[in-house]
């Protein structure tokens, strides 16, 4: 299985945008949180497909990036994150 990086900046008022739907889509994947607004997910879907699933739940002023992760990475993080990355990237 491949891994994808999802990073975002949600600028809108949460009461005006369906960010719960955004979170629900993320949680359909095997994932690990890398930072407050960055996740790595295990998926063979292309980044465009994942982006299209998340995009309906963001506001036009928000930022969203989905990137295919490769084995060539460096990380300083807790053991759970490092183990997840080793197993999925």
C-alpha cells in the first residue's frame, strides 16, 4: 500500500463549514497524525482522488495539499509515527 501526505489550513469559522465531514473522510483511511494539520494516510488512491473526496468539505479560503509520499524521507518524531511511516511508506 502507498502512503499519502495530507496537509491543510482551515481558515473558516467551523460553524460555517462542514469540517466534521472533512475529518470523517480522513478517518476512513489507516492514518497517523504528523502535526496539528498534517496526516499521513495509507492508500493506493491517487492524490487527485483523495483531494476530490476532501474538497467538498473545505471553504474556498482554506488550503489543502495531498502529496504522494516516497521512501526517501527523514523524520524526527515519536516512535508510533516512525513505526507507521516505516510500515507504510
